[in-house]
C-alpha cells in the first residue's frame, strides 16, 4: 500500500485496506470460534496475503515494474534456513532442560537474526553490495572519543 500512496492514489490504497480489514475481521470471528487463538494467526496471515495480492494487482494497473524474483527467492531461502536452525536451536535448548522462557526467546531471536543476516550476506550479491556500501570505510574507535582533548 505504500507504493499506492507514493503514487498519490489514496483512493486505491483505501479500498485495499478496507478489503484487508473486512477479511481480517470476518476470518478472525470465524476461525477463532472454530479453532481457537491459532485461528487469529491464520486469519491475519490470510488477510495479509489477500491485501498483498490486491495491492499487487492494483499497482500493476497503474505502473509497469519487474518483480525481483531472484532476490525474493534468496530471502525465502534465508528465511526457511533460519526456520530450520531456530527450530533445531529450540529443540536443543529444551533437551538441555532450559526452562527460562525469556532466555529461550532472546537467544533464539538473536541467533535467528544473526543467521538470517549471514545467510543472506552469503547468497545475495545485492544485499552484500548494499551492506558494504553503507559500512564506513573506517569504524571510529571508542577509545578515540575518550582520549580527544
């Protein structure tokens, strides 16, 4: 929807948003009643996919663009990889009898984020180029801050 707003088409973005909200509300009521709170997650994912599809269709009607399928594929590969790694990490932590939930959540979140970055940095030339282009040539030293007179 941001692209629709950027094209100064709030009318189209509004219609897409209405479809998303109505779809989400209806699916939440039905699925939460039918299968419990997991239904809310399913409703949200389904509504987001409907909104994405409708936004894509609407945007295609307004402008011509190429979808970067190669980059999207690499991001999907990285995401599926960390899903497996985080699942394995969770299994390992639970088998070690770690019961502190905050430790498990923080550890797996940090591990997943680091692995996603490393995997994407390894397999995506575009991501690697962007990271390198945004990294300073020389990182400032923390000690220089304290020794300057």
